[in-house]
């Protein structure tokens, strides 16, 4: 029975607690967070995940668990990783380190995260749930023979869209790392690359060739939305970030030399039932589509009954309505791949190995996200076969991430 420790008790940690209810061979032993830890620990105990305790610091948590999870805000992750490293150096026997996407805000930070994990010789898991979505995995399984006969997917389109993040720090590009491209583009880029990757090959098999991108501030830089953000402590006049991102990445198969294209579109302006994940993959003579808003279940709540709705997100993440015809997804953690990524990581840690997606993979996704920001800033196609470009990305911090988004975004 692996003992799990979570650092962070916010929205994503809560989602992972729900996912663990469907995972065998693990208990949620402890939570360390400045806010929300007691409430999350109580829920974990009620869900039968163990005698979940609250820990005051990272070192004590590491001493009590087998697997430590970094589920805290993006701007805290380097410091937390350093604290984990100190705990391991002082004798904590950790079997695995998990980090929720994105691995870091930029490539400099991602390099440090990956290097520290390598130096500790502790297996890692980069949590990118969309690659583990059962509908994506099963679609690929169903098409295995077709792919072998006809060839791999040559075009993928991926999108994640909703009405905007929960917490103020998520809106702040200096703490989050950017806008929607950093927040959700890492999802769509990763799953797009995955759907293009030939079956049986590692997730980082394809070689990125070039990146183009277009980003904009379309909704949240206007009234009344900009004033709504200000009331929540976010000043998008001073430090705006993109609420729309469209990224195109060209990849090459290193064995066959065949090129393929991944398109990733993300937005914080999806005024619809709630969070939508949309994936399309097109191969020679075949295709498949995934749409998370297509559900066999639904709700209807009248105007008269709407006052009784306590939490619209009980039906769907980022739900934007409490009445009318609503989409119901009864098991979002499983639908989105959270359960499967836990199973993959814990099984790997039991064997002393890293998960299917490790910190080095997370570093590669960070590099592609940074290349997208650079492409938008420079208004050019970024050549990822150029060693000088790759070197420039190592130290690159996007202007939006620096808080200078007004210089590169049109509101």
C-alpha cells in the first residue's frame, strides 16, 4: 500500500482526491498546504482513503509518505522541489515524485526541476491527464490494426476551453506563467503530439520541427469582464494575459522522415455548458473524435428550482449555468484520465521506475509552450531544428509572463 502525500489543497488536489477513490493499492496519508488542507483531509477520510493527516511542512510530509505530489501553484514549485530534495538528502525514502502540469513556468525552471529529480535518483511522473483519457486510449486501441496497415495519424486538432480559471493567481501571468497557452495549451499540445505518435513508440518519439502561434486577449480585456476580474483582485489593464491561443506544431518521424501537424486551440471565453475537451485525429483513411460534452446523461433545472442549486460544478467542471438543460458527467476524474494516470504512476513507482510521462517529458512540453510564446512575440515561425533557437529558448521568459503582455496583446 503506497502512502501518498499531497502538497497543495486547491482545485486540482481536490480532483486528484476524487480520482484516488478509484485507485487500488494507495492511501492518501497526508496533505500539506497553507489553506484548505483540513477540509481536504476530512473529505479523504470520509471517502475511505486512509487516516489522512495535515502536515505543517514538506519535510515532515516526505518522512511519512512513499509518493509526494506537487499540486501547489506554479510559482511555488521550484521552492517545493528544493524542499523535497533536502528531505530526501536527509533520509526521506521516497519512491516517486509527481508534478501536476505544467512542470514549470519556463524552460529555465523546468530544467532545474528535471535536474534535481535526476540527481535524487527518484522516479518521477508528470501528470498530464489527457493522454490517459479512456476515450482517447480506446480509440487508438480500436484503430491499431488500421494504423499498422494504413500509416499513422497525420493531422491532430486538440482544444480545451472554458470560461476562465478559479483562483486569482491563475489569472496573473507572472505567477501562473502566462495565460491560457501556459494553463491549458500544455494539455492540448501534449495530447496532440500523442495522437500523432505511432503506436508502440514513446510519447517523446516525434521530433518537433517548427512552431507557429497566434495569441490574443479577446474577452477579458473588455468591459464588463475586465471590471469583474478587478473585483477578484486581478488587474488585466496592468498585466494582461492571452485568453485565446492557437498553436500549430510540425513534427517529423525520425525513422520514416514523414511529417505531421498538431493544432492546439485554447480559450478562457467558452461561454457554454462548461469545460470542453475536443480532440480530432485524421489518418490515411480513418479518423476519430472525442468531445467531453457528449454525455448519455443530462439535467434540466427550471427557473423556479434554480435557487436550490448549491454548486453547479457538481455536474461539470467550470459549469456556467444553474438552470436549463445541463450536461452531466457522472465521473469526471475517470473521463479526463486522472484515474488512469494515477494507476500508471503508482504501478511504475512500485517497480522503481518513472511513469509513462516523466519530468523530462514535462520539460519537452514546456519547451514547446515557450516556442509558441516566442512565435507569437516575434510573429515568425520558430525553427526547432536550429541549435541557436533551441539555445535561445533555454533562457527565454515570455513578455506576457514578465507582466508586459500589453506590449504584445491587442485588447
